[in-house]
């Protein structure tokens, strides 16, 4: 029984053997803070890896691209904080990760069939990579914010087309066709 519940029902804490309420509000904190404070780094990394891999295993291609964008935006945000705190090594690792993610997004474009839109996105991703590289070398949080905003715009458009993409991806399976093979009927 929680302390808050025990405080609402007098005497119930004594009957159930629970601790008495101190009259204080329960501590509120995010699960990320709990992970940082109470879980060792190895277990935390494993948990995050399983969480991400589980999401990827069950994700359609549209969702996977969105997950890449989300990861890059999150890393850029953390990198900006690293610049403010002077954590150059972590900043460099985070921005390197962002460059790799954006490179993957760029590499996933179908330039042959995507036409001018795919080419423009490719050029924009290349611009983002150059800007992040510059931001890393200069330690410039403003450049990172610029790239983050550009990627957020692409991400918003990507989310908006999601239902249409998922609907068109659902292709009905064809009905079995009966074929005569050697005088016998066979379903194919």
C-alpha cells in the first residue's frame, strides 16, 4: 500500500503492516532518472538496447525511419547540453552518432524513383551532416539547433504521411489458384 493511500484511510496502514505516512508527498521522478540513479551502466545500456531492438523488430519501414529521426533529434538535444557543460568528449560522440544516423537516412533514399523530392532531401541531409561537423569542431550549439529544427520539419512531414503510407503498404494477399498438374488439381 502506498503512503498516499495509507494517509487517506486512517488505521489501514497499521492493519496491513505498511509504513505510516510521514505526511510528505511521494517523490515524483522520471523513469530515466531512476535508471541513471539506481541501475548500473551495464544493465542500463542492456535495457535500452533491448527496448530499442524490440521496437525495431516490430516496426514497419516508416516507423523505423521515424525512430532514426527521433534518435538524431534526441542526441542533438543532449549534445547542446554537453556544449553548455563543456563535455567535449560526449558532445563529439553524440554528434558523430547524429552524422551516422543522418547518413543512413540519406543512404535510404531511392534517388532513381524518388525524383526531385528525393534529390532535395539528399542534398538537405548532406547539408545537415556538414553543419553538424562544423558544430562539433566549433562547439556551436546554435548550429546544432538549426539542424535539429530542419530535421524536426522533415520528421513532422514524415509523420503526416504515415497513415497514407501504411494504408498503401497493405497489399491484399492473392487467393490461391488451382492448377492442374499431371491430371491432379493442386492449390498454388
